C-alpha cells in the first residue's frame, strides 16, 4: 500500500510508492496559491532524487508566475533564514530529513521563516482540494528564477554575529572538530562555518553527493565511524547532522555519544550562563525532551514550557513567550536571535562557545549537567488506528492524570513515558526516561507489550 504522509511537517513518502511528480505538482501549486504567487525560496537536500523533484517545484511555480529564489543544495535552516531575510512569501524545501534514501518530501515554510502551523496546514489542504478538483496548471511558465549562490555565506555570517557565539574564545582555543555530515546538505555549510570561527576541522562524509553511508538519523548506533575517528584524531569533539542539517548530535573526546537530548541541554546551559541576572525568559521544548532540561533551568530560576512534538509548536510558543532558547530533544536547537528554526550551525556555535569559555572538555561539561537516561522505540502500526490505541492507554491510566496534549504522556516523580503517533511515518513512537537505563528500558518493554496487546 502506497505511503503518503501529510501534516505540519509537510508531505512525504517513498519515491514512486506514494510520493511522486504528480504529488509534488499539486502540493506546490496549492502552496503557491496559499502564498498568493509571490516570491518563493526553493532548496533541497543532497539525496539523488532531490534535483528532479526541485525541477518540478520550480516549473510549477514558474507556471504560477512566482518569483523564485533558488538556494540549491543547502541546510534547511539556511533556506528558512533566506525566506525571512529576503522578505519572501514562503519557501519549499525538497527534503525527507532523517528518512532513508528511498524517501523524499516537501517542507513548507511561511513568510516568517517558520514551518506551517496547524491553521496554515488546514488552509493548504483547502487549496489542495481546489487544485485536485481542477487539475494542476499546465500554463506558460512566466515566473522568474534567481540563483542565490551566497546563501550559505549569508547564513554563516548571521551565526557569527550572534551574541552567544564567542568567536574570539573559540579562535583562542582552536578546538579540533570531526564532523560527519552524512554527505548531506550540511556538507559544505557546517565545515565552512567551523573553519571561519577558528576550529581545526576534520571532515567525514562531507561530499554533498547524497550517498548516505550509514542510516541517516544521527543516533549513536549510526555514528560508529565518527566515534572511531574522534578517538583516532584525538579530537576535542565530534558532531554529526542529519541529511538536511537542522539537527546536531555530539560525540565527546573519548568517542562516546552524548545522545541527541543533550545537544539542547548543552546549548541551553551556555545561554543560561550568559544571561543577565534579571533575565527570566523561559526555555521552550516539547513533551518528549529530557527532564534534565527542567533540572538545569531550576538552577537558574527559570521555567521550562512544553509543547506538542513538532518544530513549529516550539517555535510558535517561543514567539509568544519571548523565550531565551528552545528546541527539541532530537538534536534541534532554536535561538530566536538567529531565526525560529532548528539550526545545526547555531547549535555547534553555542556548544563550542561553551567549551571555549569554560575551558572544560565536552565530557567534563556533560558530567556537571543533570543526568537521566532515555530510551526511544517505536511500533509499526500500519493498518491500525493509532488514535484508538492511544485512547485505550489514556483511559487505562486516567488515575495518573496523563498529559493528552500530544498523544499520551504518563509522568511519575523520577520517570515518564510518552506515546505519540508519528508526524512522518506509520508508527507509534515510545519515549521513556528514568534515573538510569534499566528504568527506561523497563518502561519501554512494559508499555510496548501493552500496545502490542491492543493491536
């Protein structure tokens, strides 16, 4: 059965098994109509199918009379920043993010450089219904195309200028950094940024050719070559991104992973250390992010506000609350001073600044932070109704007052478990966290069995 998933994360699927040229045409036209056929930024990650689908996006937009700014292969946050800086009506990024090579997708960006929120997604669906009823346009392509060759340089310059990126301290320390960009969209931008701020950079899988040499998601088990290279090079830190370079994973000087959850904790620690004493702006994250962030925030008298999973939910809440920093526990750091999108350049700049200012190694810093252990798992629910499964869990554990804002989250004093229907795949995700690995594993095992019994 073909898989096509549409939601606030855009539309994605397996190539020619749900996601194809016709899907790209109708969604692109619907988005152009929603943006009133104005200036649109387009970009892609490096996967081989990206160029073909971006050509379809471009031709469709030209047929709609749009002014197109083509950013080519670049990180998703670069494209988001260009939408904002160039006063575009919106943007379309051809990327399936962490999904495997056989997937592709369209991510839609609004005028503020943010992904579409729930209301805007509904408006897009309305426009989509009109396009499907009338058929995609085949008119004369009258729109214009401008190639923006300097898009990465503009992004780098914007990050260097951030108050929280201490380039002077980084240049003085000159850390040795190994980067694994999985030959994705960050292959050019991230090494160039690190070199500009004074790092000694060792590149691993930075060919920008879309050859995903390991499973794309930057999880510890997928980063064995990076971990070995950090040890071999006696590097200060290793970093890895996903194919569209909005997420960042960190490896310590011994080749040990800090896991994605601690990317945001490290970045938040740097922001908290540098904030004024009377600054009480909150930190914003999602329901599935580590409670180490809450404990860290308490040290500085701060509040952590939580949202449903999804970058746009965090970004909108950050907007509303004028937050200090935000992000998600998947390695995504959002700094409003830069732009309201997850950004691996920003994340690496903050973490390297923290190392340079403290004079500590990344492992020494991590050892000073609150520590919890998280386990992330999933169950394939294709052919079943995830909502019914989650509803049954919520009913069974009603006495524990579960949070139902995004799936079902059950919290105890020192541990929690969160179940939610994925935005991007036909699965139910299970996240559990506890004071140690044994507690987290036990929670996942227990509730995974419960879900299987409900199917």
